C-alpha cells in the first residue's frame, strides 16, 4: 500500500491519477481517500488501518497543522486522524507527501 498525504486541496488525488494512469473509476476502485473522517467514527484505529491497508493507495489529508480547535469533539477527531496517519505510514511500503501538486517520497520507493 502507498500512503499519499498532504494538506487540504494540495493535489493528492490528481497526483495518484496521473502517477497510476487511472481514470476516476479506477481511482475509486483501487484507492480510498478522506480516511480522516473514518478515523473519527471508530474506536479501533488498528482495525481500520488493517482494513484500509488492503487498498493499493490510501490518501489522507494532514490535519495536525494550524490552530488547535476549541471544541473537544474537533480536537478528538484531529487526534484520531493523526494517529491513523501514523499507523498507516508504518504499514505503507511507500509514503508520498504532496504539497502544491509536487510529490515528495518520504518513505520507500515510488514504483
């Protein structure tokens, strides 16, 4: 599994489509994104990580930068997303960070 991460609207899905040569349909069959939303809905992040690791590509938006939310629920969701990102990065054969549409490999080799 390849983990693709980066800020909101940084070009992560576009990068994956161009890198893999996938159509939108192929992207939806082989990749999953917006997984930080799934993280806030579960109590078992390790089980979620195992499930998501079955995809060829997992795309997660970085949520740890910026102002810490005042609302306790928003802080919890942000914490869950960060923990899931760490678990996924540990399982991934390759981790790519996309910033301003530019991919940078930070773990492994992009094949």
